[in-house]
C-alpha cells in the first residue's frame, strides 16, 4: 500500500512478485499440497518515513499517516500495527470468524490472521523471518480451525437431517394401501420375472437348436458338394468308357460282344442311378432343413418380441413403484398427484 515494500512468493527455486490486491492465502489455497513449500519474502524498496529513523530497528509502520509532533510521540502509547495477509480462502462466514474479526483489541493468541509487528511495550522489533514465520504458523492454525469448524457444521447438518427424518409423520392409510398395492404388483412382477427367465431358457434352447441345425446344414451341403463331385467324375468315366466301347461295338457284331458291353455298362449305370437318387435325397433333406430353420427363426423372433414386451411392462411397473415410494413419504395430501394416477392407470392397462 505504501510502495516501500514488495512481497514475493518463492516456490522450489522460482520466485514471483505479488501485486497489491493479490491475497497470499488465496494463492496458498490454489497451490494445494505445495502450499507447505511456499515461502513469502518481504523486501524493502523505498525510504522510511523519516531520515532519522532509517538506522533505528524500531521503525513504525504506519500506513498513510502523517508524522505527529514531537512532544506527542512520548505522551501517548503507540498502537500496534498488524500485518494482515487477507481473509482465509477456507472461511465460510461462520460466527467464530466474525467474532474474531469484530474484536481488534484482543490478544494475538486467539487471533490467527492478524499478527502484531510492533509491540507498544517492547521497543525492539523482531526479525522479519520470525515475524513471517509467526504469521504463517498462525495462518495454518487458523486454516486448521476453520476446517474443523466446517466438518463440525457438516456433521451438525447431517444430524439435523437424520433427526428430521426420524420425526417424520407416519404415512396416511391411503398411502399404506397404495404401498400394499405396489407390493402386490411387485410380487406379480417377480412372478413375471420367473416366467421371463423360463422363456429366456427356452429361447437359449431354441438358439442352441438353431446352431445345431445350421451345423448340420453345413455338413449336408458339404456332403452334397462331395457327392456332386463324385457324380461328375462317374459321368466323365462313363462317357469315357462309352467312347471306348463304341468302336469295339462297331468292330464286334456278335451278340456276345453286345451282352458283354451291356454287362460292362450295367454296374456303372446302376452306380450312377444310385448316386443320382442319393443326390435327390440329399436335396430333399436340405430343403427340409431350410424349412425347419426358417420356422425356428420365426419362432425365435416371436419369442424375442414377447420378451421385449414383458420387459417393457416390467420397467413400467418398476417405474410406478419407484414413483409411489418417492412421493409417498413426502406427500401430505390423501390423493396422489395426477402424474401418479396416470402412471398407475397405464400400468393397469398394460397388465
């Protein structure tokens, strides 16, 4: 304020000069755990109030006050000038803090924020390190006391809330009937949950069955592909044999040669016919499997829709119960609010 001193904040080798309107305690509160490592350094930058007072260690630090006449200096006791670092960042406007702020004439022991730098009875000033060490110590003590006060206020608030909740009036008969109705619906919802669990088990069984059918379908399709490949090979072999037999038939005109040719082709034709019949049976099996798969998919979709509807109804009932339990202990009227009647009517229709 006088421009003759500057206050610097030193932390881990770095130093920063504080401006006139900056509060040191707010800086400490912003630093958090690093506040214990902070050092405040007060430097003198200008001359003192008088020329003859520069060499004396007991220089008065009066702010914006003109020097008094010489005879009056020794007639009246000097007032102790306090160096206040500003209000604490942890203050919450409690009554003990107001009491301390309202009694400037009290002793320095109960006051944590203001610290006397000049003692009227002791003409020798303490050193700057001792003064600022005392200031920081008392500021830390003030912060601890204010934290304890804040904790006590919170505990008192919690106790008041518990006492208020303990002395709350009992629910009206109408609310009791509504709660009984909600309990009945809760039991019904639990039964529906059991039913839903059974449906989910059946759904899982159907899903397993569907996976088994898909696996069998893949095996059947693989077998069909194998048999188709074998059938193509047999047809190629038959065509090659027919191509080989045809010149021999032209060369042989006797019946023995013709019967031999027929006997040679008969096993191949029988095997080819057997393969074709087996392929037709496999095609029919694939068609039946696909039909079963589609039917299982439709059944699975229907059951999923049914489970979704049951879950929606269950959420609506749970919402009704939650609203009734929330409104019940705090309501003072006999009739529930219109929103509650609407939810109850919707829940009844859904059931």
